[in-house]
C-alpha cells in the first residue's frame, strides 16, 4: 500500500472543501425557496376566511312554500340577506378552525338561580332589571370581570356560545366569548361544557327584518341552502311579548309539543309543534294550536308578515319539523340577524 505524501493530502483536502462549498451554494437557494413556499402555505392555512371565500349553493331538502331570493311584500321587496349570511358562515368557519373546548351559558327560567344584580342596571319596559346593553337579568348568566367576584358587569344570554379557558371544575369558570365579546369569569352553575366538540355543520338563520328563515348545511368546503321559508318573530309588546334577540345561539333542547300559557295565567292555552329552544323561552316551532283545537295546523297567513310572537320564531309546521328532525342538542347553531 502506497502512502500519500503530505502535499498530496493538502491538495485532496482543498478539492473536497471546494466541492462541499459548491454543493452548499447549489442547494441553498432551493432550501430557501422551499422554506418560503412552506411559509406561504402556512399563511394561507391560518388566514381568516371572509365572506368572499364562502361557497353557498342551493340544494333544497325542504321545498314547500319556498320563497325566492327577493319577493314582493305589500309595497316593498323583501330578500334573503345572503351576503350577511355568508359573513356569519365565515365567522363559524374561523372559530371552528381553532381546537377548543366549548361551553354554553344556561339559565332557562332561572333554573340555575337568579343572577346577581349588575353594578350599573336599569329597569326596562317590562319593569325587569337589565344591564347597560339591554340584556335582562331574568334567565341570564352573570358575567364578571376577570379576577373579580363582587358584582357582575353584564348579563350573558342563555344559549350563548363560548370557549372554555379554565378548568370547568372551578367555582368561577373563565370563558372567552364566541357569541359575545371579551373574556369573563362566570359562576360554574351557569355554564354547561360540551362532552364532544360539535361540527356545527347545520345552521338556522332567522331574519327579523325580512321575516324569513333559511337553513344551510356544510358539506366538504361548501355550504348548501336546504330551505327558504316565511317566518314570524317576536314583537316588543310589554308585559308579555318580547322581540326575538339578535345574535348567535346554540339549540339546547327540543320538544314535540311546547305548551304555552294564556297571558298572565298558569292556564295552558295550547301548544306549538316541533319546538327547538335556542334561548330563554324562545323556540323555533310550527303554527301555534290554541285549545280546544288539537290537530296540527300546517300554515298561517300571518307567517312572513310582521313580528307577532312572544319571542319565538313561528314557521310552517312541516318546516319546523324539518328543523326539529335535524336537531341534536348542542350541535346546531341559530343566527338571528336583522
């Protein structure tokens, strides 16, 4: 075996270093390019979805008494506000992207106790205590500033959706609002946490300005319109009738028959069929049946005209059943828009 001389070793080392430098110089631009491409991909993935990104197509599953996109009403024209609906769908898509534990505020009929009085309150037209935003104390949850326990600042509506920030075993649970703004501390008894993270892929939209209702369903990366119908929302008529509150809510329960009282009494006056409750005593339901009549009424000419219910959203009864059949409590959202 012939040993290499020292000068020869120096020459070979120089050649190897030269080749390595060329490889580095040759590969470096490609590495930077790949890195840039990956960063662009990541940016696209985390960029917020806008209404312009929402694909909304009509594939009706319920086609009775279907309304057009725009339609005459008396001396005006009413519409389905698809642009606003797309904005709400984009909002859903964005908060769905975040892995989170959901919670919902609950206090139907003050079952979890009457909320404490907020620091700044007034009495509304119904003589009930309300916060500065007009949300009533009755059937609401108290919202405390983070770290404060003396007095709540605002009331949170029954059915509002939130993210769970703290453990749900604490006496005061920390929530970040989805249906509402900011982060708050809320007493445990007013909060229901979700056992599973829902997909929220079936959504009901109620338009209190145009008095109509639509449902949409998510499939892959597009949303399909499943129904377009007349509806009747709540009217401001103290002391018994309330407007249907605007906002986003979770359907919490459903009843084949929702019995209602005669105003000012505890006498049952009738029932509403196929009722799905989303906040307080507000349900999406069919045409009310007043006793002594018992059979379901399919349609009323008052649907789609002017607000006249007590807070609920009246539908064609078979459309209320269409919604009712798809409801799994705590997996369906309702948007009330104006």
